[in-house]
C-alpha cells in the first residue's frame, strides 16, 4: 500500500522551505523526467488537453508579466475545469498542481494567491474533484505533492525526483497532470515569466 493512501491530505510545512535554494536546472530536468516516466508507465495523455494546458501556461506567463489581469487568468482556468477523463478530470488535476505551486510561490514571495470561486468550480466538475481543488487552494495537498514542493524548493534533487515518481503514479493520469501543473508553473514563473526570486 502506498503511504499517500493512508494520509490523503496534509498541510504544507511552509516555514521549512528556503526560497533562495531553488535550482532552476532541477525544474528543467523534472519537466523532461515527467515525460520519460510517462513513456515507461504508459500515461494516458490527451492531445486535446495538452493544447489547453499550453494555453494555461501562456496565460500564466502573460499574467506574470502584467499583460493580462488576474480575473482573465482565473476566468480561463474556470472555463477549463471539468475537461478530461477520469474520476478527477485531467484538467482539474493540472489545476491542482498549478494552484498548489503558484499559491506556495505567492506565499513565499508576498504575491496575491490565485483563488477560484468554489461554488462555480463545483458546478463545472464532480464533487471529488471540486473538493481536491478546494483543498489545494487552502494549502492541503496530497503527500507526494507536498514532498515534491518541499524538495524542489530546497534543491534536494534526489528527493524531488523520488517524489515526482510517486506523484505520477497516482491514479490513471491524475499524478501526471498534477506533476505537470507544478513543473509548468515553476518553469513559467522562474524561467519564462520573469518571476521574482
């Protein structure tokens, strides 16, 4: 039995993250690593969903450089909620990774959190997915995601990659899209979007 099945959600240990230690090479490596893991594990990615994910990345980048407003970004994320297959739709999983990671960045760097109106989210997706999105906004996340964020922000390469493998193994493709949401957000924030460090 996997440990994440025993304790589904746990709060982050924000105080133990050192924001000055993040290694941007690790972010790039994790992006390639996710794709390699998916080849081995036969992740069921969706070409249609990938274009929506890329659009979300572009919107996040534009938001970070003040090209679009917060409302535009949140509105588009809400438009995409419920897309994809599975018990928790794939885009919802991506949003969990994005929101968890971005809101950690917001907390570390004094930015405004990305909040989604949960009543609207719940109307667009199923109850389980809605709750997971709500938990991620409120800093309660699955343990492998917590471990991934902690180890990434502390540049603990081995632990980050172990956490990534554990995260990608969750569900049919949920772990893949959660991990992709995290890594895309880190890449967009630090490398493409002129994020603050």
